[in-house]
């Protein structure tokens, strides 16, 4: 029986933010093609997620934020029927189209369905190939390509709805997961460990002070071996001390050396190593339970190869 789930849905292709935007539907095409060509996809349990409910979204987000996005989506639909624009800008980088609301609910739903399946023992772990991504979405604010924080919602859901005592969030995107931090800072049930390029978008990651955050800012052009040393030194002792019952991954692959949206120097073997270390912790403390959600990664070839490397480890291939 295949023990690694692969969650995706066509709704996640329909969200787009305008021609030439790096966070585009082709990212999911690149991942799908790579998993097909390499045969890795054959080893996964492919599942279609249900949309998250508003109650579930509000585990991590304020009601006004959710209502505002829903209202914008409905208004855009009306305006388009009257010949209006195809997008509404949230910030200079982030825009809604008429499909964004459904895609965002489906992306969060993938993280929740994966959490249910892993905690039920149907799967050991899962990868959610979803968009829009989530880790810049704050409790009350959409930003940085993100609307709802998929990983933070799932982590809160595991605690509140499944009764877990301790979970961990691992974020290896090139950008600081400021939204996740905004939602989980100070919640001692959740340990968040991350590295990110600094100084870089967004501001603030190096100033975090909450005891449950292990933020590791690194300068541009940092390569994989230096990141591995920092993980050994900074992440792993804290993860072992926390003894998480489940691990959630914000899996951004834009720290790859070929990705133009960052200036770090990781390669596929680094993602293999990082995933292996996370999996070791999960096996020791969490019965192997991991739910990983796609965040960044904008060079399509590098993204596809890196996701393949990540999923190979999850699936023991």
C-alpha cells in the first residue's frame, strides 16, 4: 500500500494573478510532468481535497479577513459580468481573480484532508501540490501571493480538532514565513523552525522574539552545506526537545540556486537531506506523521526537480 498521499485539485490551476506573474499555474504543471516522467507519481496515493469550511479557515484567520476576501471575490464576479477587470490587486504582488476564492479554500482543504488521513493512519505522510501558497498570509491580511495560511490552519486544526498536544512547523522557503509567525507566535504547542534569506522580503523575520520560534536568517548566496550545519545546530535540538506529535512543512523551493526570486544556493540534494532530517524527527516522535504544503519555487525546472527530491524521501523511494 502506498503510504504517501499527493493532494491536488484543478481549482488550484484556475487561480492566476496576471500574465507574467511568477506564481502561476504552470508551476503545478511542471511538478505533475516531473512526477509522471520519473515514475514517482506512481508511488503516491493521489487524492482530491474537499474545500475547507469557513470555520476551519477561522482557526487561523480573523472573521473579518475571511469575509473581506469573500466579498472581494463576489464583487469581482459581478464587475466582470459588467465588463470590468479580471483581477483585484491586494498588494503590488498579489491579486484575486474569480477563481481565487475556490482555489484558496481547496488549498487549505488539502492540508486539512491530508491531516485527517495521516492522523487516521491511512497515510504516513502527504504532499499537497496546491496554490495559492500560504505562509505570508497573516491572521488578518493577505500578502506575498498568499490569501489563507494553509500550514497554520492545518497545525491549529490538528491541535483543536484532533486533540494533539504538540506540533511543529518547518519552513524552508527562501522568504520568511511572516504570516505563519503572526498566527503561531507565542503558542507553546507549536514550534516553528525556519531559515530564510535576510535582508529580504518580507521585513521582520530577524527580529522575532517569541520562545516558540527558531528563525535562522542567512545572507544571500548561502549554500547548502552552510544551511545543513545551521539546521543541525539550531533546528534539530529544538525539534527533539519539543517532541512534536506531527510535523507540518512549508515547502518552498525558491532557495534553489537557479531560482531568480531568491539569491541562495541550494540544490536538489539539499532538499533531500533536509527532508530526511525532518523525517527522522517525525519517525522518532510523531509516528512518521508529516503533511507538507507547496509554498514558493518559481524556476519551473528547479521547482519540479526539487519537489521530486522532497517527495522521494517522503515516499521512501
